[in-house]
C-alpha cells in the first residue's frame, strides 16, 4: 500500500496565486476524503472491522475515522456479516434513512452472496434489497481488504458527477429496489 496517494489535487489550471478546476472535481475530492461509515455488523466480519479501526491499520488515514451509528449522519453503509431475511427490512430502513449521496459496501462473503449459509433464512446477498457500490471478498476479509474496498469506493465517489443522483438511470435503479 506504499503507492497510495491521498487527496491529490484535481486536474486544473494553475498560475501564480490561483488554481481553477471544475466544481464537480472539488466536491468529489471533498466527499471521497470524508466518508462517514455506518457499520452494520452482524457477525465475524465486524471483528475484522474493529481491527481496521485500530491504530495498526488506521482507517482514519482515508477520512473515515468517524463511525456514525445514526443513519442520518452517515454516507457510507458498511454491511458486514450474515443478514437474515428477518433483518432485511431493518437494513433496508437504515439505507432509506441515510441522506443522499449514500454509498454501500458489502463486506465479506455473507453480505455479498450469503456465504456458506445457503438456507431459507439467510439473504443471499444484500443486493437483493439495496444497491451495492463495492463488494469486498473474504470470509472474513482481512483489514487490508477493508481498506482496499474503501479506496475503491473513494475512486467511485471522486469521479461521480454531481447530477448523477438526479439522473433517470439512478431513479430507475432505486425504483428497481422499491425505494422512492
């Protein structure tokens, strides 16, 4: 991870005493480097997340040092672990309560695909109920995988157009999930 560059200035025009770039790029850079995670941990992946929050891996280097336990104050939902079908409406409600823009990372095999629990009671991937932006593989994934997932999300956020959330495609995606 030594080749990671944090918060590079966006492309623009610079001169003596000024720097000009597009508003989209500035907002994208600010959003990407200040993602506030909402951990939704139900099993062993949550323990690995705790390790990622610790000083050895230090998730705060990536602007995510403030975990929020209120959906209204978070913009990055980290779903970790097995999601039972009875818990699916709760997860969906948490997602709906988050303000736009909001992003989702499915962490671990269980959140991504149900993992080894191919049973009637386990949701076979959270993408059945909410849209997912990044998938982090593993059972459970190592802290480095968590950090890689956050870096991938930062790239998506940094390059996302400001008006994407108002686009017909995005509204159609939310309608597919029954979210208004």
